[in-house]
């Protein structure tokens, strides 16, 4: 297998990226890793003795996190993001993973790798951590903020397939994000999406409310990109605000510090359960090949897990199966 | 002043409602409280010695929390919710407060109290607790899930006025909920709303992301009812899930229980800061008179605070000022 990896993207690039890829290269000697990066920045992090399955692939440009995505992708053709997406397009790599500029990766996925026939807009599908540690695939979280009901129908199909093939859910429970649990709730948009998803050959469990997001009462949550983005950022923001405040209370006096030390194992267990790093990256579903967004704050462990997930994505032939299901849907 | 209060709605009705109103009646002897409820259920909670400014006003019907709102409002004309909204309409009360079925209160507000001229759909505007304890008014959270950009323009105007007059913000910072901070972010919908709100005579600070909701970096957050409902339920759901899990970790052993006891004052301080009960109820802005939704789990303290807030709502003549501003907007 051949996997391309963006060494330049992410808060801890390139060090964490190189370390994660070296771990992955040792774990999976059958896989060749193409490490895309600026030679002078990547080189210092490489070990004395090179690994035969890690191929440093020099690029000359870098897309920064705050660059306007579409412009950056059009201008910087020799950036790691554009090069990686092109390698997937041209079959030089079977998957590409980046922790860089999310918008640029989505734009390059769309413009360079390209969509599957019948897919108008791909969906960005991260795994939200849940309290039961299983995680929940949510799509779309912002690749397509102006979604139509038929897009959500495709998300439901693609999400169910991915959750089954890659995340290991036996018969994924697919829910529709809505403002009430009953079928008649919501807008004209959600009602049409509900009706379309109901007709699919998947395990659709109906509407799911935003209050249940952490409890993991569905395995795949389908929504438009605007709502999904709000859900993602709100979940992260509320959790962070609460933990920041707890930290403040816990470090107030010597006494509270002592008490917090006793509670530390429990807090740590909780933090581990809620850690996105264990869940790998977010696939851009609906492209001609696997393009995966790793979290911007990925460390080497998150990189390693993103690789593990991308390998399954390739092995399970998810792209081919999505194409088949879409054809079946159109014929039906 | 005359305030009507629904004794039948809420998880702790009628006891918490009666207790809260008795406290309010002692605090504000200048105000007459019309306690709307089923006589046989309210009576046992009244004190031996009656207060001259609490007038028990019997009704014969009750709208349950799970009833279909519009049907219930049409059928149960002698329910506390319909009667209270009619009292405001007919000037028998200057405000009505209920902790009952939210949908039914919104429907009765719309169908019985009625909209202000120029307002197509009122907005439900709760105060979200923020870490800085100031709170943030969010509208709409679900009265109007299929909003148009011109509705958001009205929300911005009404929300700013209410935050200034009732919540005490000197020059409320009004933000637009969006999936990015830059002006060009979002959908055609948010872009048009942005442009309309920019032209208003209020302190508009631009787009605000869902990750910042608890930090209180704006005072009034404007959004469509679908997104707002997701934001509200997700915020509540994530906070509850985290605290439930913490409780579980803290009560695991005798040791952790001891440690948790030491941390209790800090946790309690945090819980108080985040307590919606301190922030009163959620007004339905855009109606012909003040109709306020109190939280479903309101205790007597929340009832008392909802009354304090409703009194300001009336005293500050918010409804008249909204009408004037809307007229100015239309003329402009």
C-alpha cells in the first residue's frame, strides 16, 4: 500500500508528523509512506538510519493555516496539500492524510482529486468522541454549508458504509440531526431529508437531538454542513470552557491541588475516553480516493491512528463500495 | 403592575410556582399576581393567611408537556397558557410567565397575544450562562426554524434593545452566529443577514463562532431558530454529560469522595455561575406584550427571578420601544 502524508500541516508540524509516520512505517512494513514537505524543514527530524518504506518527497510550497483556501490551492500547485491530492488522483498514492488548512484540503480534494460520479459535494466526516468510547461519525461538518436534502441522503449512505467498513460498527445506527425527535419536527429541509433517508437500505433510527451528541445514541449523525460545523465547534468550545474553569478551581489552593491529585486518575480516564486522537482523522467522503483530514493539534499518536484508519479505508475498498451503492441508488 | 403567572407549567409545578410567586408578592407589594391554575391543585400550596396581591385565577384545563402545541392551544381555551396570553392581549395583565410546554406558549403567543405590526415571527430569547457571569442573550432558539435574513435583522434590533433595557448591558455587543469569523464566511443566508444587521443603529461586532459561546464575547447572539436550537441543546447536553461523568469519577471510592468534598466549594461556585436560574426567563420578542418562558425545571428562585425580569420588561416599556425602532427602520 502507498500512503501520502503532509509533513507541513498541523500545530506540531513537521516534528509530530515525522515521528508518527516513522512509528507507522515500523508497524506496517508493507506500506510505503510518501512524506510530503519542505526538504530543509523535514530533514532535521529524520533518524540517522533511514527506513526503506519512508520516502521523503520534497515540495517547494506551504499553505498556511490562515490562507484563503481556494486561492491557495490554485496558486500553490507545489504545496504538500495539492501534491498529495494529485497523487491520489493519479494513483501514485492510495490515500492522502493532512493535518493542515482544512478549507484548503477540502478545496484540493474537490478541485484536484475530484468527486465521485453522482456526488455534487463531498462531506467532511470526523468522529466525535462519546462517553461510551465508541465515537460517532458526524457528516457534514462544513465541506458543504448550503446542503440540499439529496446531499444528506448521500451522506447517510456514505457514512453508514464508512462506519461499517472502517470504524467497525456492525449495523451502524444512522440518525438525522434535528430540533425534535418526532418525524414531523424540523423544517421543510429536514422533512425531505428524513423521507429520503428512510428509503435507503441502511439502519436509519430517525431524528436525533443535539443534546444527545455525547451519549453516543447513534453511530452516524447526518446534518447539513452549517449545523454540523456549529455542533462540532460548540461541543469543543463547551468542553474546553468547562475544563479550563475546573483547572482554575482545582489549582486555587494547596488543599485543592492535593484533592485534584487524588482525582487525577479518574480525570485522566475521562480525558482519554474523550480524546479525538484515538479516533483517527476525518475522511472527505465522496472523492475519487481517500483524502483524510487529521486534527490540527495532532501529535504523533494521532498521526499514527490516522494512518491506521486510512489503511482500513483503502483495504476495505470503501470508495468502490460507495460508487456501487450510489449506482444502485440511482438505478433503484 | 399586574403579572399573570402559569401555576401549572414546569417540572415542579404547582408548588415551586406558588412559592416563587409568594416570595415575589412580598418583595413587590405594588404588583398584583394572577396565579392561573386548577383550583384543587393550587389551593393546597397556598398559605393560611392570604396575600392581598396574589389573586388565584382558576382555569379548568391544563396543557401537558408532550401535547402537540398548536392543537392544544386551539382546543384548550381555558388552559393557563391560553388564558395568560389572552390576559396580555386584552390588557388585563401587563406580562405573562409560564414554565410549561414551550411550543404551546409560542403558539399561544403568536395566535392569542399576537405579533407586533411588521413582525412576521417572534423570537424565543433565553439568556445563556457565560463564564464571566454576565450571560448572553441568544435569539432565536426555535420559535422560527425557517428564518429569513430579514427576520435576523429584526432579532438583532429587538435583542439589542432588550439586552440594554432589561439585562443592563450598556451598549450590547451584537454578534451573528456563523461558521467562521470573517465577513465573507458562511452561506448566502448569513451573508445577507450580515449585510442587513451591519446597517442597523446597534453595536454589531460581526460573526461569532459556536466555540466561543460560553466565553461571553458578545452580549446578544443572533441566529436562525434551527441553528439556535441546536446550539442551546448541544450546550446543555455537553455540559450535563461532562458533569454526570465527573460525578461518577468523584464518587468512585472513599478517597475520591473525600477529595471531591474539598473541591466542593469551587465546583459549587462554578455551578452557580453557570446557573440559568439567576438569569430569569426567555422572552418571546416581537409579541404585542411581554410573554416570558421560564425554564422547565424552574424552582421557586427561578420563578422569583423570572418575575424580576418581567417587571423590568414592563417598566422599561420594551414593547413600545421595539415598535418605535421597527417603525424607524421601515421609514429609513
